C-alpha cells in the first residue's frame, strides 16, 4: 500500500519516448484470486476475461510440464 493507505502509491505513469504519459503503470505485483482475471473488450463489443485455465470442476488446469496456462473466456458485463 502507498503511504496514504489507499494504494494510490502503487500506480504510476508510463512515459513515452516523446516524454508524455502514454498510460498507467503498475509499480507493484498484482495479486489475482482464483477464477478472477483481467477483462478486455474486443472491437465487436464482446468482453473477454484472461485467467488461469480451469478444469470442468473449477480447479486449476496444469499442462504436462506441471505449469498452469491461461485461457480467454467470454464474460457478461
């Protein structure tokens, strides 16, 4: 958490080569709960969540190397 107690210190600005802000920058690790993930909207208006892949029973899917992988799933907003 930032010094102000609300976490604002964890966000910064990513500066571009022209010296101007091009977007937010996360200055700390992001912790994501199981089943949660990041959501994007595609050019057709559909929403997609990127999360760790899950088995049918909701447990984390691990590939043959023992590592989890990501999946994109449609979500309703």
